[in-house]
C-alpha cells in the first residue's frame, strides 16, 4: 500500500502548471500522471511514492492524515502556486486501494492551505478549489 498526494487541474482552466515548473518552485518531486483519465500531478518528497509525507505514527484508516510536519510548508506552497496559476484544481490525499469511501468538499484556496498547515487533511477527501 502507498500514499497518494495528487492534484488535478480543472479541465475548464485556461491556465496550466507543469510538473517540472511546480517542482522547481517548491523543491518537491512532482510528476505528471493520469487520474481517472485526467492529467494530474503526483506529489512526492524525493521521488517514488508519496509515503515520505507520512509522519511515523500515521494510521491509514484515520479520517484525517497525520503528515510529517517537515513537509507541510512545501506542500502548502505547491497548493498556493496551483491556486494562483490556474482557474481551479482538485486535491486528494488517500491510500492506494484503501477502504475509506471518497467524499468531496468545495473550499477556498486559503482554507485548503490552512488545512495543510494545520495537518488536517481528510483521508480520501477530494477537495475542489475554484472551477471544477
């Protein structure tokens, strides 16, 4: 099992951000992937899977993730960059093949950044910022 941290820029967005550009801005390792057939961005700390974002005492079935505090500011920076350079995106942190049912939530860029910095990201919650 592996953690996935993924953002998908809204298909209706007139503006795009590449994985390379976002990696350069944040210092994270970000790659282009497909999620449900849509071009998406996969966030990792140093490549591979997103598990390096996890704190030591995480539980994959908790309703809120316990992420490593050392990486939260760069993740928030990435989300802020997406919010300011696209017309909308979705953001998801979940466990590959996990058992928690996906829910959705619309929120502002500032609210999502606060959730990240407060280490309060929902498990398998698809957050929508701006246009869907």
